[in-house]
């Protein structure tokens, strides 16, 4: 199955105004440099209409099949975001983790959208996505359902998002808060 970028590129060719999103790219499953590179290409191909959704990966069975400890996926997501954002902003990045290395890395092309394309971090019930989104001023994409418990989790995570955004000099913008629900 092709990455969502392939389908978005095809849709971009047929449309002019519709915003096109990746859904959720599970960051621990792809090298951050390669993902940032493909997203910059998509940003250019859509002339700034692409939206980049990220998360840790929802299914422990997927992680296990790739040899990834699912308990490490949120940490890996954070490590990936820490380098993807500066890469998308045209900066050079050096970083070494237990799963990727970047040596004075810089993408070949600058982003079409400045400073970078629109991004959102998923949040189901865990606060990890809300904390990471708040730290960088990214959008928050809540995927936890429509039950009373889910709605309470959204409210709690939004409060954490606001608090973390303020502590990091970011603006908590309700326009960046999205809830996905079954219809």
C-alpha cells in the first residue's frame, strides 16, 4: 500500500482549493529525515494545501511486527518531531537516538509554506499528543470517540495543551483543535 502522500499528490492534481491531510503518520515507523523530505515535496506539489498529521502509532501489533517496542512509541514520536520541525523550517539538524541519526542534515528544498506546513498531533486519551502539540504550537487532533469519557478526555487534554503552549511561548489556538468522530 502506498503512503498517503501518493494519494494526496494525485488529488492535488485534480483540485485547486481543497486542503488535503495525511491522516496520521506514525512517526516511529519511518526515519524522520525521509518523512520530512517527502512532506516538503508534498507541500510544494499541493502549493501549500497539505496538512501533516502525526502520532505514535495506535496498534501495538503493528509496532511488534516491525520490531518496535510499543511502550517506546511516544518517546520516539517526540524525538522525531524534535527534528522534523526544524528540518521543515529549513534548518540543519544533528541528532542521535537509539533508532535514528542525523549528521548536520538539511533538506534539499525549503518548504513551500512558511515557516512550515500545517501540522497536528493525535491525541486519544493519553496526554502525550497534547503536550507535544502545545510545546510546538501544533494542531491537536483528538481521535477518542464520542462517549462522555472521551469528551472529558478532550477537555482535559485541551487544558494541558493550553498550559503547555503558554509555558513554551506558543498560542493555544482553538482553530487548530480538531475532533475526528465516527459518522
